[in-house]
C-alpha cells in the first residue's frame, strides 16, 4: 500500500494462542526500518509509541516522513510468543 509523504501509517500486530483466542504477550516489540536504513525499536510498557488497543492487539503509528520503502516487524517473547512483518511505501512530494 502506498502512502503520501507526511502520512501517519498505523502498523498493527495481533497475538493469539493456538485456539485463536487473543492473548497479551509477556513482551511486545515493534521494529521500524526507514528507507534510509535506520531501524528504531519500540517496546510496549516502555515506549509510549506502542499502544494496546485491546487484548492481543497492539499498534505503532509511524510518521511517513521519507519517500521509499518502509519495513516493520512486530514480535513478542514469553507467553504468546509470535512474530510478523510488513511493509509499506511512501511516495515523494512535488513540494520537496
């Protein structure tokens, strides 16, 4: 999915057990990699950027402030251990 430069992009992770029931993991982390290759890690309970929406559902809003391909990884450790990755692209602006 493509976004415009300056958009706030919501990256969401959902954690469930083997029965499909939502679970809150012991530790939830997000890694976001910008088009410049800079990686930032956010931890739930430490960094305000990680928000718990409901049981097992967490998100980080990423400032799409640079054109190019962005990557993110949401993962957990301990109870509810799981991981998933995603990506999105940000189009440049004619006004830069």
